[in-house]
C-alpha cells in the first residue's frame, strides 16, 4: 500500500528538511546538508504518493543518513 503524501512530508520534516516554497499543490523541500537535492512534493495530504516520489524521498533520507555517518568522528 502506498504511503500518503502527509507521511512523506512528516518524514522530511523529522529529518530536518524545510519547506521553502509552495505553489498550488507543489511544495519544495530542502535540507541544509543536501542543498543539491531539493525535493518537490506534489499532491494533497490525503492522496497516495506516487512510487517515484516515495523513492525520491527514501533516497534523500538515506543520503542524509550516510552523510551524517561520514561526519561522525571515529
């Protein structure tokens, strides 16, 4: 079962992404550690997320996690 748009937004917010722009139903999210990877989330909160959007968000969260692990001192 696909995730809802609101679940993706909550995951982005929890990871530290900030909503920088809204135009209609499109929201632009960006993280200070990943400025090269802005994410556009389109759709109303109650709608099912498209598979490509779920993958994009999960890939971004994984990159952020990997980057944080690289920055940790050993």
